[in-house]
């Protein structure tokens, strides 16, 4: 039980740290781009491969004592979004509210674990709310990012670069693994309840 409590505290600290970093980075990005992007523009990052060496830059390498060539692997470009983004904004709102409720459930789960209540049905529900709401929100964001990618490719002509094919941006393997562990935990709680009833 002591190991579970220590891991719970470490997870909370990690989650708070990562969330704070992401919020700060997002705030700085929005602040820096507000003067260069109009209300109908959206900045999109595209993965690229350089095919024209004239598009490459160079930086000084102190160890080699000479300039070395660099090749960008991504481009940040502004694209005209018009009203297309409104559809996803309306779709994200109810899912975002559900995600906030899922975070509330996760906080309650952590409090129950710290009080020693681990294998209880309430924890199963909290874990399911959390992981499945995050997966739905991630799927919506993935679809939105794919739409941005398609729009950016259709609007720009990156001379000297080849735009890479879109690939999933979120850690879906980790999310599916968490969903699997959640369902395994649910089976364990159900078996424990059945054993308690037979005793």
C-alpha cells in the first residue's frame, strides 16, 4: 500500500508539472502570434523534407571550427481557416466539459487511494471516465489537426521542400495501454467483490 501511495503522489506531481509547462508554452505561443496572425488565420506546423539545398541554412559548430549545414524538418505556416474551425470548436465544448468532470473524478480517485481505498468500484468508474474522455477529446483534436494539415497543404507552395504525410500526433499507444490496464483493474475489483460476497 505504501508503494501505491508514493506512486500516486509522483503521478500528481508529474501531471501538475507537465500541465503547467503546456499551459505556459501555449500562452507564450498565443501571445507571440497575435500580432502576426489575423482572426481568420491559423498557424499550422508541417513536417517537411528538404529537397533543395539552397533552402538550407548553416550554423557555426565550435567543435569543428566551421559552419555546418542545417535542414529544417518542420515549417510553421499561416493558413486561412475562415469558418471551418467553428465546427470543431462547438464539438470540443461538450467533450471539454466532460474532460473537466473526468479530472474531478481522477482527483477523487487519488484522494481515495491516499485514504487506503484502492479496490473499490468508484475507482473503476473514475478511471474509465478519465481515460475514455481523454481518448474522445484526443480523437477530435487529431481530426482537427488533420484538417489543418490538409488545408495547409492545399494553400501553400513550399518551394524546395516536400511536405511529409500526416501522422498521428497523440500517444495513442499509451492511451490504449491505460485503457487496457483500466479494464484489467475493473476485472480485479469485480473478482474481489465476488470473493467478499462468498465469504
